[in-house]
C-alpha cells in the first residue's frame, strides 16, 4: 500500500503536533502558592478611602439608622394619642362646621 505525499504530510503534521504536546512542561510545584502570594502582594483596593467614598459609606449607615428611628416613631405615634378625641369633639361642638381642624393644637 502506497501513500501519497499529501497523506505523508498529514501524518507528519499529526506526529509533529503530538511531539510538541509531549514536550510542554506541566505546572511547577507550588504554582498555586506562588500565584496567591503574587495576588496578595498586589494592592487591589486603595489603602485609604477618599472623602467621597467615606461620605457614601457614612450616608448608607445613617440612612439605615434613620429608617429604624422613623419606624419607632410611627409605633410611638400609634400607641400614644397626641390629640385626645374629647378635645376634637369639644372644638367640633363649640364652633360651627366651617372651622378647620387645623386650629386644633397638635393636628
């Protein structure tokens, strides 16, 4: 069985690729440790925060505290009646209907 020159080139190319793959060195011992050390030596984050970064973090912290404070105030206002109903009834009976409830203190 005779092979053509084209077949010899294909076989030669396949053997060349296989030989080159064989010669490739694998990863050295401890390569993962070296990579981790190199990453740790790099400064990925700035060491000090700028004024605007600090202000942004502070505003997020303050906003969460403010939301909790507003919630507590809402619960307090629902539990404690600032304007008693008898005072509203007294103003409604003593004065004509046209009187606005804005005249009631605390409303």
